[in-house]
C-alpha cells in the first residue's frame, strides 16, 4: 500500500506556528484538495483541531492517545498503526494511496513508512514551532517540480515537488 506524505514547508523547514499554518497560500489549499480528494487522510489530533472539521470527500482519520477524544465525522485511532490499518482498508476499497497530512509529530513517525512525498516548498523563511523532518537526499530523489509565482491569495512563490525513494 502506498503511503504519501503531503506537506507545505518553508525554506527553513517550518510547517506551523501556534497550531496554525504560518502563511496564506490559497493555491496550496487547492493543491492539497486535489492530492487528497477521495482518499483516506491521517492526521494528528493537533492538526485536526487546527482544521476543526472533517475533510469533505475524504476519510479523515485522527490519531490520539486520549481514549476520550472523539469528533463527529472522523475515525479516531489510538496508535499510528491502527490508523494505518483503517486507512489501508479504505484505500483498498477506493483504489487510492494513503495520505499522511501532518503535523510535525505524525510526519516524523510516518516518514520511514512513506513511499512518496508531495511537498509544497514555500519560498519564504518563517518563524514557527513545528518543523518537517529533513528530506535526506540519500533517501529521497526529486521526481517532479513545478515552480509557481504567487497567485491571488498567495503570500509567497512556491514549488510543487514530488519525491520518491532514491
Ligand atoms: N504546513 C503543513 O503542511 C502542515 C500540515 C499539517 C500540520 N501543520 C502544522 O503542524 C502543527 C501541528 O503539528 P504537531 O506536531 O504539533 O501535532 P500533530 O502531529 O498534528 O498532532 C500530535 C498529536 O497526535 C497524537 N499522536 C501523535 N503520535 C501518536 C501516536 N503514535 N499514537 C497516538 N496518537 C499520536 C497525539 O495526540 P494526543 O495529545 O491527543 O494524544 C499528539 O499530541 C500545526 O502548527 C499545524 O498547523 C502544517
């Protein structure tokens, strides 16, 4: 089963600040939707709370160690393995890959299991408290890159880059 990490990363590795995205990038919102629609999407409890609702048209699977955590319209898993097992069944039925949508804690645990990274490199350095793990060039090779100038609602230029295992 293919596991894909989908993330937007600043030039200094930052992905979040104060449990929110540290930029406004409308184009990346649309890109995220296109990459994830119709798929099972796994995220950490903090990322889920920052979004505040299930992702439409996707199976939202939230990982939390809190047995009391529940939210309408999402599957809650007590371990990453349980989340992946639920996602695997859903992905098989749908004929898709499994998406890991963050945050920093979940990316760090899931990166060794991933076969693909779909990264939006945001061409900006930002302050933040959540970071993506280093993308080691011995492990990951760039499989595609499309550079974009900022569009309406984008506060920086960015590149959509796909990585596969080297
Ligand atoms: N730029 C991007 O692409 C992007 C994408 C996503 C998120 N973000 C940002 O990343 C930040 C959030 O990241 P984060 O690292 O603080 O939090 P997170 O990864 O979203 O969630 C962490 C929580 O997930 C649960 N968890 C983690 N590992 C687990 C495991 N093995 N088993 C069970 N539960 C587990 C725990 O929840 P409990 O405490 O409930 O046990 C933990 O506190 C925010 O700033 C957000 O905006 C950025």
